C-alpha cells in the first residue's frame, strides 16, 4: 500500500510541478515582452492615470509607476504597519486595461480598486483619442517615482513563493483525499501469493473477483518451448501495482489494477510466405517448416497431373496454417498449429 501511495503522490506532485512550470514560463514571456505606449498614449499620460487613481484613498501611503507596472504601499487598519502591492498592466507588450495583481495582503480589496480605476481610464482613453478626461495640468500636479530593480525583483520573488505554497497546499489536499479514498477501499486478498501461482489463469481471475476485486487483468507471455507445453496457461506471477509479494491477509484497494501473468507456447515466424511455398516441392517445404519447430504438418494430395509438362510431380499447390492460406513473414503461429500442404501428383499414382 505504501508503494501505491507513493506512486499516487509522485504522479500528483509531478503534475502540479509541470503545471506550475508551464504557467511560470508563460508569465515570464508576458512580462518580458517590451511594452509599447501606442497611438500617442505616452508614459506621462499613464503615470497621470496612476496618480489620479490614488486620490481618495486615505490608507494609500504611496502610489507610483515604472513603465507599465504600478507599485503601491498601504497602511494597515491599525496604522502600525504597511504592506505592498503591484499591478502589472503589460499584456504582452500592450496596455489595453488588462492587469495582474500581486499583493502581500490577499484579503484587501484596495489593489483591485486601484487597478479597476486605472483600467477604466485606459479604456476611456482608447474610446476618446482627444483625451479630454486627462489634461496636461493634471499631469504636472504629481511627482513620479521610479521603482528600483531590487524592489521589483523582491516583489516577483514573493509572488512566486506564494504561488508555490498555494500549489503545494493543493497537491497535499489531493493526496490526502486520494489516500483516504483508497483506505476506504481496502479489502483482504484472501489468498497468498504461493496459493495462486501455478494455477490456471482463469481460475486465479475467478478467485480474485470472488474476493471483491473489480479490476483484474491478464497478461499472456508467449515464450514456452514445445517441450514445456504442460506449463501452458499456468500463472507465474501476480502484480499488485508493483507489489508482487502478499499473503492471504494483505489488504489492497478493491478497485486497483491487478495483473495475472501466465505463459503460453512461443510463436514462430513461417520460413516461407504462402506465395513462396507455392510451386516448390512439398518435401522441401515440409523440411523447412520442421526445421523452424512446427510439429503438426500434414499433406493433402491432388491426383491431377496427366503429362507433367506444365506441373511437376510433387509441386505444392497451397499451404495453409490454421486455415490461413495468405500468410507472410510478419505473421507468427504456435508450433503446434495445423499446417496443411496440398501438392500435385500424377493421376496414375492414385491408389486403385
């Protein structure tokens, strides 16, 4: 059970990490796309929108922008501490009102309030190219502060840690749920490994299903030589999701995959295709099939040659393997498959 649980945990963690990496790569591509202030929309006008959005927020200690990113500092309700947030308006190089928020205080609505006000100003600007709502005098009222590189990196690192912790919490929750569900499904196998190995595979499947297991599967391995034909269909191994050692009291989830492995005779490729055999002497064909290892070869004679000018005595008319008269080098058959060779001979050879 511990191995199964580790597999489930590993799968879920791998999925979560790959998903996080993919999202992080896409986020990096968006952020690193150079932002263009298009259609006369200048940085100064964007900064003016930022400063206008900060008016009327008494707890907002500071609000400034660097390129398309807005940074803010907010006083706590007690006034004894502050916390920071950032709003990224860079949507793959354009400013269209879309934004991404990173905040040290996830419960506060202030960052979203500021972001919505700025986004509204951007959209209004797009709808009004005369920019009647933003005057140059308003721009001159504010002093714009640029964010140091160290501060931007610190904010980005904090956001990545938050995402990582959130993802790990989600993974742990899923693992706990899966583990509890599998624990509720546990039932005793009812048979030891030694008691099942050596039985015919159909009997083993019936016993496991009778114990309550719903996902029992069989795996055939065709590797027995004809000399070990008596070992055919006997179970040699039972795999319980990589756990192949158990006794009658071992508990296992009733819905988990169980593999019952048994062996059959190895398969042989015919030494000739059906087309190649046609026209050869039947004795030569018999020899080739026997050399490969086929053991069940019979002949069928057609007494239809009158003069022997067009068809040679003993010439093969057809070869069929288990009734198949159109086999080739890609086919494989059991060594005890029925091989019937039909050949021509003189009418005069027919017994009276």
